């Protein structure tokens, strides 16, 4: 079932009707963002929820970048190469990127640099750039 963002829309409208209670409106946006992130991990359809989030954010003057829609197929192929059990299930590309980063982290802990580097390089060839930080590996899509 898709994520239902309507309760968040209602809370947002109520906050704005309450003498422009922007603090409550922003808190509602954060709650919706958290729910979208949680649902994404579960593979829940999010098209309408993201549309609602973007629409409500614009009411507050926030302009959000359009999300890049990635074809999951090349990431699934790479996940299969590393025998990740989720490969081939119906998940967005971001799900596979996160699983590949976890696998790369396993290789790094085991000091298996060739496999760790291969995952990084393969992702880079698909436009997914990795950045290792003290908080963990972050990724961004360059194309």
C-alpha cells in the first residue's frame, strides 16, 4: 500500500490555520519526511507522499530539488554479483546502493580492498559517488 500523506496534509493545514503556526507546520514536515524515509526502506510506494511533501514545503517557501529517478537494473546486477539476498526484489535503486555500501563496509572491515574498491568503482561508473565520513559512507548521484 502507498504511504498515505493525507493526515500530514491535514495537520499542516491546521497549523497554518492556527495563526500561521509555522513551528508546528515545520514539525509536521519533519514527521512526514521521517515517515517517507522509513517507508522507503520498506519499499513502500511513495510517489503521492513525496508530491504532498513537496507541495507543503513550497507553502513555506522551501524549494526542493527534484529527485533523480534511477533505473534499479544496473544496481540489481551489481548486487547479484556480490550475492546480496535482496537482489531482484522490487526495491528502488537507492535500496540497492545502500546494500552495496553495507557490503563494501564489510569488505573494508575485512581489509578486502580489491572487492571494496570494485564496489566503489562500479558505483562511480553508474554515476554514484561515495564519500567516506566519520559518520559512515554517504552517496550522491552525479548524473
